[in-house]
C-alpha cells in the first residue's frame, strides 16, 4: 500500500512512501510439484485450467534442506520460513548451540518498538501447537513438547486462532472476545479480537473423512480462511493496522506419509479452493499473498501424459464449475478420478524428500521473487520476502537471535 505523504515546503512536493502491507501466507505441508501436477489434473481434467496458486504473478523453486543438509521436517522448515534461520530437524526457533531463540515472523511483525504493530492470525487443520503453526508462535527444543508450545501460544496469543488442538488450548476460549467451536459460529464473527476457533481436541478431519450423511460441526479450511480474512480485514480497517495471516493446509503431508493419494490430493485441492476464495476477498494492491510448501513428502511420481490421456478417454473435464455446490459429491468425484489415475502415479517413499517446492506470490513486494530467482534458493529467501512486507530494506542478518530459557 502506498500512502501519500505531503511535505510542507515551498514547492509542496508530494512523495510516496511504502507503508506496511498485509500478508497472507499459505503453506501446503508436504506438497511437492507432482502433488500439484496431479491435483491439477484431478481438478481440471483434460483442460488448460490451473490451480489458483499456480496463477499467481511471480513464482520460483525453493530448496528445503534443514541444518547439516538433512532433509527437513515441518519444524525446521517452518522455523526457516518464519525466522530465516536453519535449525536441526525437530527444533522450533531455537539454535542447537546455546539454545538461542530466533525471532519469529509474528514477533518481528508485532515489534511495536520498531514501529510494527500487525494484527496476527494463524490457522491450521492440525493442532495449532503442531510443528508448522508452532514455527510462527513458539520456541522449543522439540516439536514434541506440545504443552510447552501451547504455553507459548497462550502467553503470546495471536489475535486470531482457528484449527484443532482443544486439548491444550481450550483455556483460550474463556478469554476470547469471540470464540467458535462449530462451523455455524463462523458466520457471526465480528471484528472484536481476540478470536479463537477450536473445532477438535486433536486434529480436524481430513476432507475424505468428513461425513456426508450428518451435519458436520467442523468447518472446511476455506470456511475458516474466509471467516478469518473477514475478521482481520474489518479489524484492520477499524484500527488502521495491517494484518498477517498464516494458514497451513496440514494434511497433504499425512496423506503422503501413508502413501494415500485420496488424502494427499484432496487436501491440496482444498488449499487451491481456499486460495481461490481469498483472492476474491482481498485487494492485491495492499495485501501480499504468498503460497509455498515446507517440503515434499512421499517422492510422488506422476505421469502427466498418461493422466491426460486417461481423463480424455473417460471424457472427464473440469470439476471447477462444481466446486462449492455439493461438497461431498465433488469430493467423491475427486476420489473416483484419483482411482482412475492409478497407473499414472506411484510413491517412492513414506518420508520427506530433498525435492524442491514451489514459492509463488502476488501483491506488493511479490516481485521480490525476481531478486531471489536464479540464486541458490532456500526458505531463507522465502523468509526475506515475508519480512520485507513491513520493511523493504530488511536484511536477514539482523535476526541474530537471543539467548532463551
Ligand atoms: Zn511429514
């Protein structure tokens, strides 16, 4: 967002200074390029259509290794995206030596002494103290320390939280200005903060496990994201403060660990739907939208030509027009298509891999991807792009960390 700053001088010159823009970051956990390729074919059929996040203005390819060239995990990857620092697998914004605490993206964007006063929101379909969301809200030597991580979240609570994890976070419902425990509550939310939405004690349901024969109380990822953007846009306008929203599509990874394409692909498509809806709600002149993955999982192989031929022979075209009309019927059609593509894909692993992932963005500062492009890329570059939403001159080396307990 560019704001005019009128300087009083003899010539009355109007200059433009860069203000702090909003930031919405989507992370598809475990989502490699072949996950995207397969999801596009399932969703778009034998057409030239692309997924919403494939259509963003700028994109590049990102390496994901953790410290010491290890293939990464969600904790180390989220730490790098959030703080710009490489750590060993399993650690959340804490260095191996001396247990230095690295400043998270949310801490950086809420450093009022430095003139940054963002409203903050975090959404995940897994528990909010799970590795990826925790990478933006907590410091811990182990992603397994759920209670310690939950205590970090409670102590430094974002303005908006939605997801699973009632087991350790239910106390937040008592102190929230507004809370939601059922998808119907999302319709009534106003701009009063903090907002807490907890829809499951543990993980929320995966797309394919939603029950078509009963009224689901859990919202979809898209429903959470649309509600959150509505709250944050309204609060941002009222308080004249920018906002940051971090959203994890949590389960492409879990589906890939178990080599279950029904789960992995429908969860990537759910991310596509959430991004598509957000694009219809926000103003890209004042909000930077970034979509990436923390790492690939499953070493998914996919034969695009065979898949196209198979879908063409079956006369299956785009599902896009059906999306949002009958959620369960569309989900069923997606899993039927995945079954149809059985010969076109295979899994090479049940673990994370070194494969590069996508980084794509639209909005103010998105062209910073051009500066990253062609370099030895890593999520350190992603972090740089994110921090520059508040300060175009941000240098990664500023984040030296501090000695933590
Ligand atoms: Zn994983």
